[in-house]
C-alpha cells in the first residue's frame, strides 16, 4: 500500500518536472539574450541549458513531493494496519459478531 500511494503522488512530480524544466530553460536563455550577451545565450540554448534546467527542476520539485509522498504512504499504511488489527480482533472473539436480520 505504501509503494502504491508513493507512486501515485510521485507521478505528478514527473509531470511537474517536465513543466518546470522548460520554463527555467526558456527564462534563463531569454534573459541572457535580452541582457545583450548573445554568446552566453547561445551556449545556454545549445550546450548546458538542457542539463542544468533539468537538474534545477529536480532539486526544486522532487524533495518536496517525496516528503509529501512518504507522509501519505505512511498514513495509508497506518490506516491499513488499523483495519487489519480490527478485523483480527473481531475474528479472535469467542463469540460471533453479526448484524441482526
């Protein structure tokens, strides 16, 4: 249950990283071009902009959503454990518990 909940929360993290990385890439590249340093803009767009923007977006997005995913996974695991213990407790009673017809 923990793994399933963790992966459900981390799926939007991958989408969010895919949105943040191009925006960082374009923002820095356009800012460099507007500042008048065409060489820096060309190097950013062609050489290291792809890698650095992906790393920066991973540093921004992944830790926050990973912490939230761990908390959500722990909560679902605890709820599952509580229901399992409640069922085990009902099964171990010396009498049967059922609804009246």
